[in-house]
C-alpha cells in the first residue's frame, strides 16, 4: 500500500470514529440509506450476488459539505431490510483517481463482481477550465472475488483514448453483460456543449472498442451524466441525467434533470423520473426477478440547503429501492415490496409520528394535504402542486406535476419524503425539516396513515 493509501485510510477511520455521535442526529432517517457520517451522493455499483444486495455510493466521510476524499462507501443486505455498512470500498489512492473515485457500476461474475468507475484527476500546475483541458477521466476496473475483497486497479481507457470531438467530461461507466460480451455506456459532453453517450463493446470485459455515439438531433443539455441502458418488457430505454436543459412549468424544474428516452432518442421522448426538489443520478439493476432503481436524494448547485443535517455531521440519502414496470412505453415506479414489511400500526392523522406511510384514495378535485405542517399538496383537475409553506423547506418553494391524481402513496421518513402518484406514474422526492409530524387533510379523499419501522443497520468494518 502506498503512503497516500495509508493516509486516506487513516483519515477515513478518523472521520468514522464520529459515527455514533452522528447517529443520534434529530433528522436521521429510519428506512432510507444515509452516509453514516459525512457526505453521500450517487448510488454506484448496484448488484445482487450470492444472495446479497450490494449498494455502493459516492462517499466523502471527512465532510458533510462534500469536502475531502471522494470514495465509494459500501452497504450490503440479504433482504433490503437489514443492512451492514462496510466502510470505504474504493479509495482514491492512485495517480489515476487522485481527485476522486467517481461513479460507476458493477457486473456480477461468479461469486463476485467487476467494478467499473471513473478515476478523476484535476491538474493544478496552472489555471484550467476543467472542461477542455486540465481534467483526466480514467475508466478503471477492479475485480472483487467475494463481494468484499477488492483487487488491483486496472486502467482501461484514458482521456486520449476517447473520441476527439468530446471535451474532458466523460464519466460514469455503466457496464452490462450481454450475449455477445460486455457493453459499456459512458456519459459525455461534446465540443459545442451538447450532451451525448458513448457506447463501447468488449468480448472480455477489459478491451473495449467504440461502437456508437448517441445524442439527440437537437441540443438537449450540455452534459449527460449517469447513463443506463436496459430492456424491460420488450421495450428499450436509455437513461441519462442531462445538465443544462431549459426549465419549464411542468418539466425540468430542478437545476439538473434525470430521466429516460422512451423510443427514439429525441428530446420529445424524454420522460423525467421524478418531479421533486431532491432527486438525481439514479442507477438501475436487475436482481434476478425485477429491475430496481435507487436515486440520490439530493441535487447539486441548488438555491436551497440541508444545513440542519450538515450541523449533525452528515448530508443526503438514497431513495428506497423502486421497482420498475412498463406500461405503453412508459416506466412506472413503486417502492419494493420489502418496504411494505416495515409498515406498522394504523395511526390517526393528528398523531406525532416522524416516520409513516400515508395512503390517499378517491381523491377529488380541490383536495389538499398538509404534511408535517410545512409541505402542502394541492390536487387540481389536471395538475398537482407541491408547495412549501414555511422554513421546513430550507429554501425549497414549489413544484408542479401535470397529472390528475386519483391515488397517492406517501413515504415520510423524518427528513425525506417520497410521493408516488397514480401507482407510480409520477413521483416527487424532497428533503424537509419539520417541527411537527402530523397530517392535515382538507376536501374529499380517503386517507389512511401507518407508522413505519426502521431498517436494521450494523456497522461491520472490514480489516
């Protein structure tokens, strides 16, 4: 191990010595995965191998503001209900990932899996724009034989290996095994500030050749992050997180967007995953019987904040696992059935309970729900409005969804809220920081509320 590697491990251990204190924070969630300390962003390396689900994530244990090393944290579970945290899985400890082990994916192989990720390097010898120069994005592979022991890093592609028409922004390899070998999809930014993905093929999982560059006929954002390609019920989908798409009333309301192309890769065929304030960089995987999605409950470069959790020593979370289904070329999202196992007793709407599930049925036009005294949901004839009333939003204001909601499922978890409309046709995810946890319903609709239990999470640091 290099001296840099030893120092990074020392710093991680120092940061994680505060886990117990952070766990006592007022706004810690009960059934959403969070960083045990520090910062979390993109879900990475999602897979199921030998009966275990592995959820990796972008992890900066040293700072709740994202400062310090950018590594991969690691959770594992046999049932999506009881989790063990295994600490840092991938450290940015080489010259090829010195400024961050950035996002990537995992391919199950035998009793383990192969990890592919972006090694970020930023030169500092002079002033750079880090778009056309000064940045290196190395595609790196690591073999993991047993799910927990990680081998040597192998650089598969460096910046000079990518097509000349791209800027230095190429990252987030999503690799899948196919009948003909391996397919890698990379997110990219073309010269002229157009988002695109690069599709590579390999027969052995290490030697990749460029097969195709995919972009829209018209400009659709300047960068496409976190790409994902899969087939579901005979339909093919390309998922990306585009940056720089102009905002509209019912679409692209957040700083950046996440969604998928249904059918041809054209701007008009792009459907967003989530209408909320805090959702970005999702990744999907097939667990042997269904396709699941995790998203980052966060958003970069926003005009609002999470200062209450930063004060507690942590920031951000992941969504619950969502099952994807396809209807008429459109993807629906519903919480995995394992989340239902956490449902407890039925409770009255006015009881203080910081972790609950709220079911609304037979919703009539004009109905209104106020969650936790701060998030108002208005149900109109053809739209839903999500509006924060007071300080609980920390600067979050209003979002709109062009849907006539007839049924709604709401998962409230202390400081994270996921709202599923019409069986998951549209979803709204947000952070919120209430002073109370009751529910108020006005107008015509049926409402039932259930207390929710907590994930079992153990800290299981490997030597």
